[in-house]
């Protein structure tokens, strides 16, 4: 009698985000990151953008009902191990995404939210009136929020010039109801980079790293949040997931800094050391 074949599953991530025609950020960066870190990626596209390394020339929203249908299709069949949210640039989309995710509260899937508001090239990507809906509808669903300095200044309503300001801003952002925040300090000038982590229990941790001199940083935030989601899906705790994700992004920037892709902010090298797909035995 032949033995039954063992069955396995991949750690799978659902990315709810916008499409980047230039391939460096958004859904495209998310899928590359998932693949490079041995995870299976699925998507719910919120917008189609016309952009390249020089900036964005157009944004077309996907209808909210279609976004909800994409999320439900993935949740009902593939059962993602983690969810990453990126560009949600309208209030209607924020409400729609929040309502459908609340239907799956019982599955206890960690949500990493990168509140994409300003691109690497300095373009604002979000409608001002949408911020209120993000804070009230989506932030409370996020296990971790990962704003950069520009986004943190919008959310906290203050200027951020040094690490103490980052800590104050992180405390202000926590008032929106998210479970934890990782405030990314990559845009501060200086040879050392500092990211401030703060959770709702009051635990704080400062992540330090070396800055890399490179123009090829388009999609860094998308990549970091996606990498954190990957490591959480693979069973790491939050601080370990952030640490591993930051190491991955550091090397991806380092390995891509001598490459010219377009005439502006080029992409990271997501596949500098791709990993085999992780497989877990099904119960």
C-alpha cells in the first residue's frame, strides 16, 4: 500500500496596494520581495499609476467594489498568512478595505500598513481628506504602521529634525489606535540611520544602520513593509522580523546602487540573494 504523499503550504502574503508601471515600487516591489524571501504573493490592486524613476504622471483608482472582491477572493481561497497594505489614496477605498478586512477578524492575520502618502521623488500620492479615514478606519486594524519621515510629519502634525522629534512623533501617531509604529528615519541627513519602534504597551526600540550613498532607493518603503510581512508569515516575532527586513533592504540598496535604470531614483536589487520557496507541512 503506497504511503500518502505529504502536503505542504507556502507562507503567503496578500498585498493591497497600487501598481507602479516603472516596476520599482507598489505591487511590483511587493511581489519581488515576497518571491525573494521565499513567500507566495497575491494582490488586490487599489490603483494603476503612470510612473517611472522620475515621478508620477497619473493615478487611476480601481473601483472600491472590485478592490473588495479581490481581497475576498484571496482571503476565501488562499488564506494569506500576512497582509501588507500600501497605497490607499481615497476615503472610499479606505472604508471599503476596512469593511472587508473586518469580516475576517476571526482569522487573526497580521496586517502591516505602509501609509503611502509621499513618493521617493517627493510627489504627494494621497488626497488630504483621506487621511482622516485612514486614521479612523484602517490604522486600528494594523499590527504595525511604517511611515517615513514625510508621512510621519503629516500624521503627527509636526516637524521632525532629529531622533527626539521622531520619538515624539511616534507617540502622537500611536494615538490613532494602531498597535505599533515603526517610524523610518531614512530621510534624515547623516551617516547613521535611525528607525523608532513604539508599541501600545509603551515598549520602544531604536534600530540603527549605516546610510548608503545611492540614488536607487525607489520603492524602499514598499519593500521594507513587505519584507516585515514575509518574516512575520515565516514565524519571526515582530522585532526579529523588522531586523531581518531591514537587513534585506540594506543589502538590496547596496547591491543595486551601481545600476542605472531610468534617469531618476532607480529600484533596489530585490533578487541579490533569492531564497527558495519556504514550505511548511500541512497539519
